[in-house]
């Protein structure tokens, strides 16, 4: 059975533990904390100790409860294709770039890793497309809405208290 070049490259990349572990981290970017969730497909050639675990599956919460908890606990929550450091679509990339302009802490989940999570987010927001951005528990919209709010100055006002609170904590 012939493998595509991308499948072979993914298998080779996934076999490096450092590449794997760096995909599941918290990072500081532009003085703002960026948290995101991602996973690497299971590779039978990788030792069990180095395989990623799914926090969603082991949490005991339903996906609907996880989405609700994410939105409540994170001042800026984005459900996107990819992760903030490596968006997998132009709309997700645009949304992250706009949000990073304000140095607000961004929390994100990669909807590509779990189709059921993607459906749970759609049901929660009653919105069919991604990315989906929530600020202070309120559904804002996608990248087009965030860009319009940025251009009008409305986004600065909406993120002001979040950024101010973060500055006080540092």
C-alpha cells in the first residue's frame, strides 16, 4: 500500500518526543498568556509514556459542559482550526492576529482534533462556522466580526478590563 509523502513526514515528525511535547504547552506571547489544547495522532511506534493523553476524554465532563466551562473560565476563548501558534486556516489566523494586538490572554481549543467537540461548540453558540470567539462569556462571532470590532475601536473597549486585570496580576 503506497503512502503519501505527507503521511510519511507526519509519522517521522510525530516520532520525535520533543516535537510532541512542545505541541501541548502553555506559552507567553506578547506579555499575554496563550493556552491551547492540541494532540498528535497516536503512533504505534512511539512508547506509551510519550503518547499524548486526551484531557477531554478523561475529565468525566460532557463536551457541552466542557465548552460551557471553557467559556466561563477563560476571558478570551477561541475555538479554531489549529492552535494560536499554528493556525490551520486563514480565518483562524486572522482572528488570532487581531486578538494578539491587544496582548489579552487567549485560550483556545483546536476543533480539528475532535469532530464531536466541533459539533458541541456549534450547538452551544448556535453558529455554524469557525473560528468562534467568546469574550467574558459572551459569544462575539468569527474573524470578520472581530476584525470589524478592531477597526471600529469596539474590540479595544471590550478587552480593556481583561488586559488591565492581566497587567495588575503581573
